[in-house]
């Protein structure tokens, strides 16, 4: 069953499946067709996200286990809803070895373990390295307790016949070696999820591993417990295409979407899935509300291309050095290709190829790398990297995706701070806005090729919420005002790094009002991710304290706080207009829209874990009841108007056949300030660039050339008729409209 719309819920110990079941009535009233859950297989104790699965054979008892899943499904079915579940085929959680019986067995028995083939381990490099020791710790900090090797709270098995002697002597006889945490990035000999040593890559390409890890999800589909699956991080897999074909064979009729980040202009390969999880749609929709003219007013002090490339080089040579070493070991010992592999990965224009699909990207990377470094041995690498069956080519494809994710998403996005509304997963910071013509072309392609793929505006992985981006988009229209405000704020509370100052003050403008602690937590994470003046591995307390002092000034300096509040008051209404436009467009464009938990009201969340804060569903239920009683809310801080737009658009999706896609003509002096399209008998209108619209005196005699003679406007419960209607009449209450032909 293909969902009409999904609602993402971060199921976890403090909001378990019974709590999710309690949402069934609200979600049905809201208008979605499916609850879309975070992973529910047994994760590490206390996991707040579920992506560190330790036992893939059972539902997590920490969120209620199988009985709670049955209750959740019953509650959903009772309201006519279905279930979509996030699954994690790439890795398992191994941070606490005793929680993962497969990992425990491998540590105890090494290559002889029945689970040895589950994990992607390079046994040729000696004992399995476990990077857990502190800087000053060593063998003297080990102990033997209850037949286990202990390092503080960490527990490790002891192989049969190796238990005699001191803890250090016992440790030296094991199939694993406990080493400093600092050695992980350089020396680790098992594949990880990106650079996280606590998430070990699994060999899901092996039939027995696939069967074991997917027994529960396949059962959910076969028994009708779930209607669909969201596949986490397919780029990490050895053979994503083969994996998806095997999954499809085991889940006939299921709705499957993949967490695949597409670069601008990149097309999803012809896989047996409904589409992606929607980062490509996010870029297109949010870009509609960014003024392309702002590019000239926000000149870049540094090149985005070089910033991204530098981040990728650093990721390849520092964070992912162990994976790079594994690649070099696939070449003859007398051939030094390390630098060449780094250059190629840094020049790779997309996350990865799926040979033979995407071979053109390898060609592009080779051409760039040869031009930059003609002295390197690319001729030795090229034939092997083009061969999809060559182990070097297979692992290089896994490597480039990790390099892109860590070097761009998690590094360059925090360094290139010209205009951070564009710095989003799947975003393109060098592309300033998406003109309506480009959006219409993309939506038409989506309707033709991937009509059932997911669309999204906020996710658990986005760098900032849709409403923060919507407010920041206003800055593209008022560059002079922003530059002046930025100058005042940096003078009042200096930050000792101009690029980071731009990130911090844009964040303040986008998320204000925000608590001091939330802002401190975000700024600390952002600064460490940027890895310029401080980092996770080597925090610089001097720099971080300076940033915190700047933040403290916001709350202590009344004049500065008042200035920020006044500036936000100036742009807030325009940000709300953008937010309503984004939401309406996403909900009615081709694809299956997802609503991230809580975002049916204004949401000022920043990057995780900020975006996993509890959601007040009681407030949302109460507001929805008022709307259904006939209340037309004002556009104010309550966010009720966003809930109105969300629920009415979802119900229209549910009750109407939204076929095809076609732009609707708009004519007149303000035609560039509206995006309008038709799907079946439904027309969506959204205001864009509202500051410019206000400056030009409003809509004046701009008209909508309606393809239908009679229609109702669903949000305001008014009727219109005729082939040409004044936009100003349709949008005289709200900046968006939802028209249904009668």
C-alpha cells in the first residue's frame, strides 16, 4: 500500500510504542495515512534514535517489545492508518560489546565465530582493534571480573583456555586488542558507519546475514504489520543495487524508500524502490523562497567548491584514514596510490556511483584529479576502479559516500557560512535559490519518474528545521539590513572567527527566541564540526569560551537583546509566509509528503539532538479541534495557521486524486511572487519573496488564469468563479491558497 502521507515519530524509551499508539486518533484527524517510525529493532540501552541496533532479531524491549508493536498496529488499524518503519541494514551497534551477542561472539572466538562473516573485518591486519582506552590508560586499568575482561564499565569476553595470568596477559591472548580511542580513525580494521567506531559495518550482501538481519522486517511486511520500509544509508552497502533487489523480492507490494542524498541534477538510478526520502525535494521547495538576486548581495569570501573539497580531503585523510589504508592494501605493496585515491574521492561530484551506473562521475573525477595532480598514478587505478567486480572499485564506492557525508555535510556546511539557509542535507550552497521554472521542471520529472517517492522539509538529520530556513530565506531579500544588523551584533559580542560569527548570528536570527542552553549546545557542536578553531578530538576551551561569552552577552546585554528581538520582529511575518508556502507546496507536489514530528506548528529546531525534543501533542490536538469547529486563526506565534494549512492539505490529498502536474499561469506585475500548480482538480498557490511583494505595493492586478470556472478555497471556505481571478482577492487573508474545482 502506497501511503498518502506519513508522519515521522522518533519512537524511543521516553516516547515508546504505546505513546506512539496514543497518537493514532490525532494523526487520522490530521489527515496522514501512515505513522512513520524511527527504527524499532533492539537498540543499545537507552538509545535516543534507534540506529545503533544490537539485536536485529527482535523488537526493542526498551520501547515495549513485540507486544507494544502489536498494540501500536492495532491502534493504527483502528483509525484506518498504516505503519512505515525505518530499518538499518548497514551496521550494528557495538559500543557496549555485551549487548550485541554476535559481536561478543566475534570478540571471543575471532575468525572461528559463527558470526565472523557478519562483520566487515580485515583479519589480515591482526587482532581486532577496539578503540576505547583513554589517553592515559593502559593494561594497568584492566581487570578480570566474573570471567570477563573489564575496563571500567566496558565488558569483554575471554576466549576459552586464555584466562590465566594478569589482566594484561589475558588481554594479550585475545582476538581483540583494546587501544586508545585516538587510534580509531587511523588504524581501525573493521568498517564503520562513517567515523563512528561504535557502529560496525555488516556484510548484508551475504545471504545468511541478510536473512538474519531482515527476518523481522520481512515478517512485518508479510503479515501486514507494516506497509513500507525506509532504508537507512544504502550508500554504505557493498552492493546497494543487489541488496534492494533482494529486499524487493522478499517484500512484494511494500512501499520502499531509500535514504539517498542526490546532488543537484543527479538522478536516482532505476532501482526497485518508490524513490528517496526526499532531500532532493527539500532543496527544490525551500529554494523557491530564496531570492536568487541575493547572490550578488552575499558575496562569498571563499569558494564553495574549494571549501567542500578541503573538507573532503580532511575527511579522507583524517576521519577515514583507516578506510583509506584498507583501499591502499588492495594494490601491490610497491605502488603508492594513497594520494591519488584521496584526490579522486575529493573530486567525486556525487556521493557514490553504483557501477556501471554512475561511471560518468568517475570519469569526471579522474579528469579533475589528473588536471590538478598529473604526477599521481591514476592510470594504474583507472581500469580497476571502472571494473564493478574489482574489490578496489567496490570499496572505493563505499569510501566516496562517507567522504562526501563527513567532508561536506558535517564539515564544509559549518565552514561556508555565507547564507546558511542553503546549507542543508541535499542542498547546494553555491546555488542561490530555485526559480519557479526550475521547480516546475523538477516537479514534472518527479511526477513522471518517482510519483511515489517521499518528500520532506524537516527530518531527524536536517541541519535546521523548515521554519528556521523559511525565516532565514527572508535575509536574501534584505541583505543591507542583515549586513547592518550583523555588524552591530558582532561589535557588541565579538566572536574570534568571522565565518563562525556569520553562522552563529544567522542561527540567532533564524531561531530566536531560543534558550541560552540550546544555543550554547548548538554553537559548541557546530564549532567542533567545522574543525577550524576547535574540534571533537581536540577541543579548544579558549575559543569555545569566547563563543559562549558572546552568547551570554545576548541574554545579559539588554540593548543587544532588544536589537535582536526588533530585527526578528521585522522579518518574522515574512518568515511565516515562507513557511506556509513551503508546507503547502510540499504537501501537494508530486510524491508522498512526510511531516516530521511537531512541525505542523512552527518549529525552531536546530541540528540533532535539538530536533528530538519532546513534542506537545496536547496543544496540537486542542488547536486541531478548534480548527475543525470553524476557527480561522490569525498568522501569529501560536502556529495554528500552519496546522490549518497542514491538515487541510492532507485531507485534500486523502480525498482527491492528485494526478499529473502542471504549472498554472499567473499574469501581471507581481507574477514572479507566486508559485501556482495544478494536480487533478486541485490548485495550490503560494506567495514567494514576500518582502519584494510588499515593496512593489502588493498584488495589484496580478491574475490567476484558472483552468476551471468554479472552485472553492479550502482554507478560508470561500468560492471563486471565472477564468481569470485577481490573486489579491484569493490571497487577501493568508499568503497561500488551496483551490478545489467544483
